[in-house]
C-alpha cells in the first residue's frame, strides 16, 4: 500500500516554503506601508497649495487715482489698502495698519488693475473686489501656521468674508519671490519642452542604432566594443552628461544657457543607452522565424526588418521609451550643470528661451525659507508624479494597442 | 547486420524464422514418411502423416498472422520487408508441400499389393530426389545461400525428366494389363504430387533469390515436363 | 534550360529506372562549412523538375543545410561558407551577379514550424507579389491571392475571413497558408523543410495530398524525418549521412532494395 499522507521529511520542506512566503509577504507589506506613508506625507503637505484664500471688499475706483486714458497706471494698491482700512476704523496705530496691509497680497492690486483695464467703465464705481491674501494670512486660514497676529486675522475675517478657492494661479504663473504667487507653468512648460526634445532626438537615434546593430552590422570586434560601451554608458552618473553638455553645447557651440534645447540635447544623450538597450532586446525577442519567412518570400533585409520585425518589436521599444521618458522627467543634476538652476520668472515661449524644469523647480523651492514654499514644493512633487503617471499611462496604452493587434 | 534499435522488432522477425524452420522440418519429415509409407504399404505410417498435416496448416496460419501484425506495427522497409513477404510466400509453399505429401500418403490405402519392381524403383528415385530438393532448399533458406537455392532451382529439370519416364512407364503398364489401371492411376497421382513438390521447391528457391537480391528472376527456369502433350500412342 | 536525361544518381550500384525529366537544380562538388565544422562534403546531385525529391537522413547529417543552400538562406548565418556550384537551370546561384532577393522569388521555402506573418490572411499571401511588383493593380493582386489560396487548398476554408489574422488558423491551415504564400510569387522550385513535423496526422495527410498536386507544376525538394512520408510523397530520395550523400535514386527501389548498406541500416531502423 502506498502511503500518500505527509511524511516528516516533507514537513520541513513545507515549513521552509511557508517561511519564505511569509518573508515575501512581510517585505511587500513593509514596502506598501512606506509608500503609503510617503504618499500621505506628500499629499498632506501639498494639498493646501492648490487652494488660496480671498477676501471680498468693496473698492471705490477713484477717478482721481485712475486716469481714464491710461487705466493701467493707476495706484490700485493704494485703492485697495484704503478700502480695507475703511472697514476697520478702529485700527489706528501705524504698526497695526501696516500689519493689516501685510495681510493682502501684491497680486490683489494686479487683479483689480486687470479688471479695470478690461472694463474701463468701472472707473468711478464701487466694485466688489476679490483680493488675494498674502502667504502668511493664507497659511493661517489654512490652519498650517499659528500666527502672532491671530487676533487681528480673526477680526479681519469677521469684517471681510474670507473664502477659499482653487488656486488657478498655481498653474498659470511662473516662478515668483512671493509664495502666494509662485506658479508651476514655467517649470511644466520647460519640462515638456526639454523632455520633448530629448525624446524627439533620442527615440529615432536610439531605435535606428539598435536596428543597425541588431540587423545590419556584421559581427566584429568593433560591434562588440560598441555594445560594451553602450551598456556602460547606461550606468554613468547623470552629472557627467551635464558636464559634457556644458563643455560641448554651451562653451563650444555657444548655445543659449538654461535653454530647453540644450537640456533636451543633454537628456537625449542620457536616455540614448537605455533606449538602445531596450530596443535591441525587443528586436532580439522577435522570433527569427518571422524574419526567415519574410526573407524566404524574397524580401530584402531592409524590407524584412521594417515590415515585419520592427512592428513586432514595437511594444518592447515603447517600454524602453517609457523608461527613458521617466528618467528624463526626473533628472536634475545634468540640467543644473547647464544652468537651468536660475530663478526664471517668465514662462518660456520656445526651446531657446531660458527655462527651468520641474525637478529643478522643486529643488529651488525646497531651499527657500518661507513656510508657504514647503507646501508648494510638495504640491510640485505631486504634479511631477501626475505627469509621470500620465506619460506612463499613454505609453502603456500604446504598447497594449500594438500588442493586441498582432 | 546490426540489430534493430527496437528489440521487439528483432524478436518478431526471429519468431517468424523459428516458426518457418519448424514448419520446414515438419514438411521434410512428412515427405520422408509419406514416401516410406507408400513404398512399404505402411497404413499406420500413412495415417500418421495424414493426421500430422494439421500441424503444418496451423503453423502456416500462425506465420501469416505474425507477418501481418509485423507489417502493421513496424512498417518494414527494404530487407525487412522482403524478409516478411518471403516468409508469407514460403510458408504458403511449404503448406502446399505438406498437403501434397499427405495426398501421397493417402494413396497408400489404395495400394493392396506389392508394387512391381521397376515402378517402385522409379518412384523411390523420384521420392529421394524430391526429398533432397526440399532439404536443400530449406537449408539454403535458413543459411541464405543463394547458390544452393539456384542449384535446386535448376535441378528440378531432372525431377521433371524422371516424372516423364515414370509417366510413360505407367502408361505402358496400363496398356499392358487393364487390371493395372487402378493401381497405376494412384501411382500416377503420387508421382504427380512429387513433381508438384519439386515445383514448389523451385518457388521457394526463387523467393530466396528475391530475398537476397531484391529482384525477381525474370527468365523462365528450364522445364522438362512434357507430359501434358503425351498420349498413349507416343513411343 | 536544356532538357537532359536525369539518371537517378546512385553512388554505388546502377539505377533501376531512368527518370526522363529535365534537371532543375544541380550541385557540383559542393562543400559547406559552419566555421570549422565541415557540414556537407563534396556533394554532387541533379534534381529534376516536376517531381518531388526527398532528403532523408539522421539528425545532423546535413540535409537541412543543403536545402537552405539552394535558396541561399545560409547567407544569413555568420561563418557559413560554401564552395562549389549550385545551379538553378544552369546558372550558378552563388555567382557575384546573382541578386539573392530575385533568387528567392524563384525558389520558395516552407519551414518546419508554420510561421505566417502576424497580419491578415490576405496580407500574408499578398506580401510577396507586392514587394516583387508582380501585380499591376489591386484587382490583379486579389486574383493572385485567391489563386494561390485555391492552389494550396485553403481558399474554401478561409474565403469569408480573408482579413482576419493568419495566426488564428489551426496548425495545418497555417502551414497551407505558408505554402500559399510561397507559391504566390510563382516560383519554379519549392523547398520544404520538414513541413509536417508540427502537424497532426490528418493535417499531414492533407499537406501530402497537396504536395502530390503541386509536383505536376513545380520542382519540390522536401526534407523529412519520416521515411514513410518520403516513401509516400517522393519520386526520388537522397540519403544523407554525416554530410555525405550516400545514395540518391528512385524512391520505390530505395525503400524495397537499397544499394548501400548504410541506407539499408537507416531505413530499417538499425541505426540513427
């Protein structure tokens, strides 16, 4: 009779297996906890940055201060300050008045200016203006900072209704010294331009090089040398590429500093090895029977590769591109070397204008002392993650689309 | 020749060869006994021969079955294919030889008196020749000896000549005395059987040639049997 | 192309049947090397038109190597060298002025594992004629595709799904699709490298039937591991052993009474 019940020797094996399984589960659990922790921290810190506080106050557009002919030159700041002070007749000391004024952001005046410029008929009327609060006031109302002027702020709130709204400024402004005005548009545009150029250059070059090396080049010592070097380049610290960019593109070719063009070139060099390696692997993974079938029917080498091998390798190539893209978006060090570290307030119009990229922007903001910038930094990190995830999603969608077709 | 990679294949072919050897041995024995029975008018021996023929028939069935199975299972090629086809053919020839020996033995019942000297010598000679041919050809088959087989093939000519003379002798005998007709007719049949046995041995010889060379013998063998054209008035 | 009498070449012994068909492919003193390995040794053979010639032999004997030399597929293998002549209708296909792409439109190939392109059935068959510019317009191309599919015995089964993927067919259908693809460019010669080894018996039987029909118009060379298939399908058989052509002759004769002992031993299952 065969005994199928468990033996002692097997129990040991099963115990070992169970142990190993539990190690894996614990590792997974810990990783998840850390990730969640990280995410919670970032989102918690950054979430408030997407909102801003406004107070609404009646402002009299005094024709004496604002010239009908040139509405833009009026002293709107004074108008607003007067309107606010009018609400608090009991505040008389200079220091208190100054404090009151400090609750209001510079942008409030600009907003009002824009409104009047758009509609000059408002001159002479009393309008209800939404005035942006300054960073400190904003932080207080968000509950982040305990202010010394808490009493006054509460008073402020009672007279002038304070409302919270989504900060569109965050998306449409360039960088600024004032925390409440600092926006990401410059960095986002800079990132998109830089990475766009990097992919535009890197993808064709990388795929072309991979196709040549895999399908056309005769195996020789040279090709071996090239292969080893490409593999090594993938591991080179990214700052070296920055040095290369500095020496070649800026000093030798004289291209503009801080421009996405240069940044794109440097990043293209950076992601090239990754794309080449991934593309080569993808090309190699295509079953040789397909190519043989094409050759057997009388296709030339080029026809066989481009009509048959390349389409089948596309999913793999896209994977390589995703990896390259992700890396390019997150690179800071080489871009610092080519000068994208400056404070750039204007939003870049084209690839040759000075710009900065998201990771650098995050780096810059994290260095600033104002407390408000802390949440801005976290918010910027959230934006970077969002962009990366959508880029990934697009590439995965494309990959799946091509995979299913075949 | 090296063995087959699949041992069972070799075993199948060996089994066929063994059965054929057995069958051949039996047939030789049957023929010898039949001739002896006829010469000595030994009814007991004759009956033994008649009964024993069943064994040869059974062997032939077994060989055929085994051969068909081997073809189905092994899909034999070349030498192996020829081996099996020849086994089927040879077993058929041996079975016929067995039957002819049995028929010859049967004639013993019909012979009531001793045979005249000159008839008995002729028949004895014919019997010995047929026996020798059968022995030789079976030997040639077992040893795959093509030369020996061809000897048998050609020597049938002699047997045919002997048959012709016995035929004439018997005709003469019958013409001499009508009372001899019954005896002579039986002897005629007996002689004819022996001549047929000789023909079957040549068939076996031809198959041996095919087995070894893979080609059938096209040209006709020398035949001397002219009894079909003989009549009583010929001298 | 001169009409010669092709004697069934047997290296040892004399041929039993003289085969009266013009030679399509001839090899003269061909040696093939894979780097250091001497894969084909001093091969000379004449292969006739409108007949099926089968190459048999144990693994690694060189039959596939020689087959691939006939349409120069060995060119894609690094380190593969060929000396001697391989001629198609008298012209050495290894001459410097021979365009490999053109050669392969005259010598088609069907592989062991069915490998249709991952495109539609129509595209699979149309690809060859398209790249060689054989069809003047769309209607002619469609005609060519339908004809090829009919000749391959596949049209009836796929006529309402010509634009579905070729990889969705069964194994046997895929192989017939590959055959249709090969004949779409109107080759003179079709090379088949163990076309049925990946198929079940019924699909195999269908392909053998197809080969029987095709041989009336094409010169077919088939490499096969199954001796029974070689016996059923071919008129001439070549037995290869360790890179040498041991025997080449009439199929019927080779399988009932081969001349060389090595052939005998192989086909009766005594070695290899």
